[in-house]
C-alpha cells in the first residue's frame, strides 16, 4: 500500500511494529484518536489502578488497519457534533 493521506507506514520507527499480526500496518493513527472515547470500535480493556479506571489498548489493532480509516474519521466527526 502506498503512503497517502489515508495510510502511512513508518518501518524506520523504533517501535515498528507496535502490534503484531497485521500485513498492512497503518501508522497514521500511531496514537489512537479514539482513546478518549468511552466506547470505541476497537477492543480496549479497562483496568483499575489506585482507584482510577484506565483504558488499555495494548492488544487493539483497530486504528492500524487501513480499512478502518473511514470509521475513525466518522467517529471523530460525530464526537465533534453537539
């Protein structure tokens, strides 16, 4: 897949790949823009640490799958509407 506004793969990143099991790995959303959402289309796990609920996305590859670009953009647009 070619780098574009919808897809970017940075094989020179010292963390690449930060998740395993993906053939085409999209680094565009390196830090997931859906992290702040209580419910997201990925598969986060919630843990409690010192009385604080924390969202852990360690095993989530949703933002790194190229086919999920439109879902992420739609979710961000929808969260901006009041």
